[in-house]
C-alpha cells in the first residue's frame, strides 16, 4: 500500500477536504443561527446570514481551543490516527451532512464528525482504538445539550413574560425585535466557537500524524483562521430548507420567544465550549425552540416534526460511524 502519510499532496488534499466539511458545517448549521431571527421577521434572510457569518468568524477571538483538543486527542488514540483515518472520518461526516441537508433535517454536524472519526478508528484498530471516556462525554452531551436548551429557554420566556406583563403588546414586540439582534449574534458566536474548533482539531491531529507539528497539542493560527473562514463562507450560503424546519415547522415564534430561544441556546453553548465539550448547536437550539413553544402551551409544539428530528439525532452517530468505516477502507485503496 502506498504510504500516504509521507505524501505531501495527500496532506494538502485532506486539509482541503476538512475545510470542505467545515464549509458544509456552516452551510448546514447556518439555519441554527438565523432561523428564529428570520422567522420573526427581525432580519431579512440575506442580512441574517451576513450577520451570522460575521459572528461565526470572530468567535476564535472569544473562546479558547479546548474543543479542538477534545476532538484531536480525546476520542480516538492519537497514535492510531493517520491520513486514512482522517479521510474516513471526514468522508463519513460529509456523507451524513449532505444527506440530511438534502432532506432538510437539522441533524448534528458535530456528531457526524465524531461518528465518522470513531467509525474510521474502529475500522483500523478495533474497539480498542476508542477512548471511551471522551466518547461518553460527547454522547452525554447529545442528551444534555437539548435539555439545557429547553430549560434555559423556558425560564427566559417566563421571566420575559413577567417583565412585560404591564407593557402593550406592540411595545414589547418592538423591544424584543431589537434584543433579538443581540441574541442571534450570541448564538452565531457560540456556533462559530464550538463547531469550527472540531475541524481545527481534525487538521491539527493530521499535522501531528504527518510529523509537521511536535510537542504538546496546539492549534496553529493559520488552521484557526482557515477553519473560521470556511465556516463563515458556508454560513453565507445558507441552509434554507433547514431554516424552514427550525423557524416555522416546530412552533410559531414571536420576537420574545425568538430572543428567549436564542439566548438560552447561546448560554448552553458558551458553557460547553469553555468546558471543551463538543456539543451540537442543532440539538441545543432545537431544544430551546421546543422549550419556548411548550412554555406557551404543549399543543403549540408540532411534536411529530420534533420526533422526526430526534430520530435523526439518534441515527447520526452510528450512520456516520458506518460511513466513516467505509471511507477508511476506501482510503486504504488510494
């Protein structure tokens, strides 16, 4: 078998594939940042994606790089990761992202990448390749991130409703339209801070495997900037099918509810990013949207749509893992 680890063109090609994944992540998950602000007509769609892309890009200046470290050496034994494993991980994640994007299903790009990496690692070295403690943290976040979004958004909508009990509906609506600009910016910042770091971790561990980096795990600045740029460009291209699902199909949103959902999701994502936990922006904002809808009344949530989304979440890790394993075996033939 050709030694692709020593092949510089292969290294450049894999970095390009990683940035394509990051672009698709922004494309796929841009709806998470802009769906509520578009659904409440606070911003026009084009203005909203530019707004989100800007805050996606500057996120690296706000957060540390703990999530990149988790992806780089917290899921699969670093000594086992080579170019073929990275190719399998990225191909599995891209396959699942494109499939769910085409179907308009807001699945998790984050967990697609985790699943692809786990699947490729198992294909190479069996189940012993997996660092089960790190995987347990990620899988716990699958449950905890949407629940945190639900609780935070419900509390915020209840507090906001109490504070506005003496306000005229039009005055309250106008106030929260302005506040929603802030909440959507915070959500886009959180998205860029958590999601772009996953690709940073993949590229960095690839550079270590190629012998291009040495010493303690660290992410070069050019990797940070290229990943943030790729995600911002993907966000600019939008994900309109998923915007429709997130913004209108789950529940009808008012500016107050949009503000509460975005702020609750952003708070959960900020906490996870600072702790270095790679969570799903999609899961978190979906939970928050369900929370504000249920706070109004349980019947306000279209539970059939929510159930379809949850099923897609459950399938993401195993489906991406299978695709990642397939990508690994294809990579061995290159």
